[in-house]
C-alpha cells in the first residue's frame, strides 16, 4: 500500500460475526472504541497503534474532517 501503511486484514466468515466481535471486545478490554457513537464494536473494526479506533463510520468521519492523517502519524502508522 502507499504512504507506508501496512494494514493487517482479518477476514470474518458470514455467520461468525458475533464470535469475532466477542473476541474483539476481549482484545479491546470492552472499551468499544466506537468514538462515542454507541453500539460498541462494529465490523469492520479498525485498530490504530494497537488500540481500537472504531468502525467504518469513525474512520470515514475522521478522514473527512482531516483528523485521520494526524492520528495515523501519531501512532507511527503513516509516513509522509
């Protein structure tokens, strides 16, 4: 990928979403990381710097607002 980003992608089979979300909840310590949107963890779940960042809504909103690049830089996940 460009910009030095090397994401890890874990595919979740249909019908196994609940188990994956349960595992993510344990990994995240139950924090949810949904950015205040309620509803807890959603798929796709995005981790930045080893911490739960949120789902697609949070990624898109921070990208549109211009906040995503600084978050990625601070985590050492983006080299520009």
